[in-house]
């Protein structure tokens, strides 16, 4: 069995055809999913999808790039209150995410400062409800680490779409975080992330699609479908010279453990 720990079934590219897509994934052994929100509306839709499908779970949160729509605690109608109100609506909410820092598009100090506040507020929400977090980190790895070190997350979480060095991966692992590998692992030029998966303990490895984005080889450049995670896990097992079936079991167990899902 394969657990996709980060997928956007709530994205229109996938949402309009979910029954068929999930059935095709099941035929490839992809049985469990964490559908991840990136703002309030996508979080609400993630909950609806999780409630409809047995082995689909969800994460709710606001991604750092949505800072313009996020209202901090000291503003009227704070966003964190709206997120908190959603938690009581479903037992299938297994994480707060995706949350974190993103300095790729906008590098202004005031925006970075707001992203940090958003991150910390949502970490506090995760701790209030004893949930792990799904972390979006782009061009901000040191600041992300510093915040996680200073604001310990009770149930830790998953470093989504990890793109850092072996050394940084090991630092996040010391804090208790899983490292998630997606389609990028299969790209020929993704040397650093290949080094990471070869250098960390197997008990900290989980997999994801980030579908509909970042399809693995041989589907690179196309819409990423739920079933394609099979290619990434297969590539990883071959690269590590591990039995494919046994490696599936290891990563599936890791995913269930971090997200508190019964195996």
C-alpha cells in the first residue's frame, strides 16, 4: 500500500474526476491520501472530500503565498479563528497545512515578517489540537528551521516537497520531522534530493505527489495524477536497492505514524 501524504484533490484539475482518479490509483496500490488545503476555501473542500472517501484524510491551513488574504490575530475577523472553527467539523482532519515560508516570489521584509507570523499562529493552532503540520518551505530553509526550533510542534510533521541539503534534512529529522519525496526525485538533474534519500534513515521517509503538480518521470510536464506516486516509490526503491513491496510497507507505516492514521 502507498500513502500519498500531500495531494490537492481539491484542485479543479483533479476534483472534477475524483471517482475515476482514485479508482485508478487504487489499482496501482495507492490507497491512502492526505488532501491538503492552501487557503480557507480549499481547506473546506479538503474536508468535504475526506468525508466522502474512506481513506482520504485532510489538512487545513493557509500557505505563505496567500499572505494578502490572511488576517492576523490582531486584525478583525482573524483567519486563525476561521481555521479553528473548521476543526470541530471533521475527525478526518489529520494535520494543519500547508503552512510555512516562501521567499521565492516576494522578498520584501514586511512580507517575510507576516509569513512568519502566519506560520507561528498556525503552529500554535496545531499544538492546541495536538496535530502535526505539513510544511511548505521554498527558498526559506534556515528561517523555517529556526521557527520550528523556537516553536516546537508537539506532533512534529512532514517537510513537504523537501529541497534542502543532506545536512538540513538531518537537522529537521533531529526535530522529529518526516522528509517527503515527490516526483522531483525522479528528475535527472535532482542531484541534491537524491543524495538526501540515500543519506537519511528509512523511518523518516514518506512520499507524496503534490498532484496536480510535479509529475514524476515518465510523466514529467503533464498533470500529475494520484496513481503516479507509484512511479516515485518504485524509483526510490530501485535507487536504494530495496525490495519494492517491503519499502512500500516502511513508507506506509511512517505515513500512518506521523498522521496518526490506523494502519
